[in-house]
C-alpha cells in the first residue's frame, strides 16, 4: 500500500506513514527470509539493521548522483527487496520439489 501510494503520487495523508512502513518492512522481510538459520530475535535484529542500512545506502547513492526523489527511492527499495527475496524463493521452491520427490520415492518403496 505504501509503495503504491508513493509511486502513484497521490495526495493522501496516509502516504507518508505507509511509505515509511514499506521502506522499513520490505527490505527487512526480504533479509529475514534469507536468515532462516538464526534464532527469531537474532533474525529480527539482523534484518531490521540490514533494512535501515539498505535504505541509507540507497539514499546516499541517490543523493550523491543528484537523482533524489521519493518516488525513485521507493522504487529502488522495491527492486532491491525483490532481488534480495529471490534466493529465498528459489531455495523454498527447490526444497519443496525435493520433498515431493522424497514422498514419491517413499510411496514407491511402500508399494513394493
């Protein structure tokens, strides 16, 4: 919702809080999906710190190159978050297909 309001450039009083929520939660969720080996509290702290770091890095790069705009910042965070989420998605799909193969082989063994 925050990304949609910011990218559509709608004059809504909810645009700023939802955009801020998106800027913090999207990278944190993407990082958290890749940190499955950590305990829950450690994953929360690491993904929150990483999200703030990603936001600051994007802002710094955009300010250095004189390309700063709120819409571009939200779009950049969306792209980076999507790219960070891809490895977890691929790993999950690979793991689920492997578990399906394991189930099929177990069914074949029990039929024999």
